[in-house]
C-alpha cells in the first residue's frame, strides 16, 4: 500500500499582502486559460437545441467536450420518448450523445466520463444494456446516481458526459 505524506507548506494568507498576490496570480491564470482555450457551442442538426439563454447541449473548450444532461425528450422539447422504458430512454439519450460528439469531430470512443441519473436504481441493468450498444473497448468512467425525480415524472434517465475531441484544424 502506498504511504501518504503530509506536506507542511506555509499558509499563503498568513503573510501581509499575499492574499492580493494570490488573487493577482489567479486572475493572470484565468486570462492565460481564456487566451489558450476558446469556448465554442457545438450544435448537431439531429438534436433539438434550446433557445439561447437556457443552456447549450454541447460546449467545446479546447479539446474537451462538455455535454449537458440529456433526457429522452423529443425534438418538440415536450414529448418524452420511451415512457416507462429505461432501456428505450437510454438509447434515445446515447443517440443524442453520439450526434453531439460527432458534430464536434469526435466519436463515442472519445467519451471519457458520464454521470447517469435514474429515478429507480433497478433500471441500471436497462441503462447498461443500452450503453453496450453504443460503446466498446474501454467504457467511459461512470457514476450512477438515483434521484427522487427528473424534469417530468415520465423521465426515468438523464445522462451527462464529457469527451476529449481531436484537435481542431487551423
């Protein structure tokens, strides 16, 4: 078993004016990050986008893709597909994930992490079944969370993902 070591580092804020120096350094780092990483909204023609001011389905920052929590909501943004069927809802969601990562120039093999929300933990087997239809090899790191409710009572599953996309051509 690896041994944990405790580091005794001086506390930055115990010294006069170091708090301000820390804030200045953090501000500079944020500026550097902003210069080296642009944020781009990725839109797939196959996934309904909410109007501006709500959220984006997919954001690219550098080579990282951040996908919102998807549900089995149809393109009309009202109808729920696969009512009462966690497997079918998961298939709809994974198809949306695929469409969004492909719109960003990536693929399902590039999905590295997902958080899966279910209203009934017993539905996990149905989610896994659908997931096996979209992924192979090394599956993404995953967290499964049971929640009391999602957007509407008909929604059984919501899935949020992160992916690493290939570098964009200049």
